[in-house]
């Protein structure tokens, strides 16, 4: 009945809530510069949980999980999110559904990839924006890369060619927050 071998003695059973893209449409339309994160095929529950934690920290309007590899209700997602799974609107949708919805609502799609020429701090993120991040091993799919309005990279000065997806997402989200903030960090 419990995920761990020595639970704290508390156990609950609850109905899972599943949001749809239509559930956030009204919220998005009421905002001047909505910020959405698209996480495509994130494989590791801990990374998805950490992404949720960072999403909550910046006040993200919604997280769209496309073509999921990890159940958003996985105990490791919930634990790594430190409960923010319940504060950030999370939608599960296909890539096609998401791209259509983003275009219908006027979002600029920003794709993060180590191969991009433009640094992430040099682009305008103070507009309706959907930041797309991909799998830990392969990055974003060809579909997302081809549909992105802009591609950005995070500078890497060491021998590693990329960051962990949760860490890269956090940097991108905080840059969007910094650009949208009236007060300098």
C-alpha cells in the first residue's frame, strides 16, 4: 500500500485530476504575457518533479507534458516536486494538440538546444512564450525543432555538451522571469 519500505504511517488515496488544454484557455487569455513550459517525453520522474518545483517558483502559467514517458503522478515526481504538482496547472497532451493550441493562442515557441547559435539571455522572453524542452538523452524531437520560432542555447564552457533537463529548464524559466520583472535581480 505504500511506495516506501518504512512509511511515516500516513497514507491517503485520492482521485487523480487530469487537466486539458481547454482548462487553461481562459486563464491564458486573461494574461498579458503568459508563460508556458512544454516538456516533451521527459523520462526521469525526479527531473519532472524538479521541473514542477522550478515552474512553481517562477509562477508558471502551465506545464504541458507532451508525449509523456513518465506518469505525472509517479511517487518520485510527487516527492521531487515537493507538492508543487498540486500548485502548477499540468496538462498532458500530444505534440500535435499542443502545437495547434499554442499557435491558436499566439505563443512564440522557444526551443532549447545545445546546437543553437543564439544565447538564451539574448532573446526577448517578455511576450506570450512557450519554452520547449526535451528528453534527457536526445533533446527535443524534430517536430518541435521545426516548429520553434526561435532556438536558444545555454553557454557551456566545460567538457559537457549539455545540462540536465531540469537544470536547463530552471535557467530558462528564471531568465523569462528576470525579463518580465520590473525589479532587477
